[in-house]
C-alpha cells in the first residue's frame, strides 16, 4: 500500500504542478486537458507498485446501467439557438442527470480502480471499515490539494481562508462521497458502478461552478462540448 501511495502521489503532484504552471501563463485549456490523464494515475499506481487490477469487477452488465435518453438532442437544439448562460445551467443539469455520467465514467474509472478497487479494501483490512473510510477520504482529498492551491479547483480562490478552508471542505466532500462509492462497490463488486457515480459528481461540478461564477462558459467540460 505504501508503494502505491508513493508512486500515485509523486506522479500526480508532478502533473498537478504542471497544470498550475499552465494556468499561471493563461494556458487554462491545455491545463484542463492535462487533468484528464491525471485521473488515470491511481490506476497506473496500482500497476507500478506491483499490484494487479484483476478481481476488481471489470465485466459489468452494461445494459443494466445504460438507458436511451433525449439529453444529447436537447443539447444540440440549444447549441443551434445559441447557448446563453441560463441555458448552459439547464444543459449542465440535464447532462449530469442523464448521459454525462456514462461518458465520464471512462475517465473516472482511473481513479476508482486506485481508490475503491485497491486502496479502500487495504485500509479497511488494516484499520476496520469506519477508520478505513475516514483515512481513504482524507487521502483522496490530499491527492487534490495541489490543484486546489494552484488553480482554485472546485471552490475558486476568492474566499476567506484560501486555500486551507477549501482543502478542509474538500476532505468532508471526499470522505462522504468516498463512503457512498465504496458502499456501492462492496455490494456490486463492479468497478464501473462507483465510476458512474464519480462521473455524475464530476458532471454536476460544472453546475456548481457556473452558478457560483467560478467557471467561464467557453471552458465547458469535454462532455458538454461533445454532447
């Protein structure tokens, strides 16, 4: 477990430092794209530390989770008419409640394989379920701390106590969402299930950012652009 954490944090924080530099020089779009491979580092950390991905539940019953919806058509219609700020909020809500989690899960699985697939079982085995969940949530939060500091990830920079308050709040968020994701993983033993939930959380973040004015419309999440 120690090797996994060392490799994962080393690789991840190097990338996050790179993202911070890109943002500093007004290359935000490149920085956002660099954050996509960042999410696969926990999965890579499992492999580099000499562990295996087998047994995490990689063969889901896709039909059980995928539903035909009209979300993409709605998005295209709004784009044709001009995507105003208000429409962007509506589209983001539609996305995070419908098809966006299904797309986002293919990126989120990089984290889920590392956290829920490998780290959480190890922590629960060593410390028990409750402490394992607590430590897992804290570790997951600390993994994000550099980009919370460098680019104001999730909360922006215009708040009292930046960046410490944001880091502490994110600990609460990752602990609670980590418990939910792990609880679902325990019951399904399918790594794609927490990945869908993780994908939904990432999709809903665009709504929060837009409402709080911490995001710019032209920096839409990839899933929103592709529709």
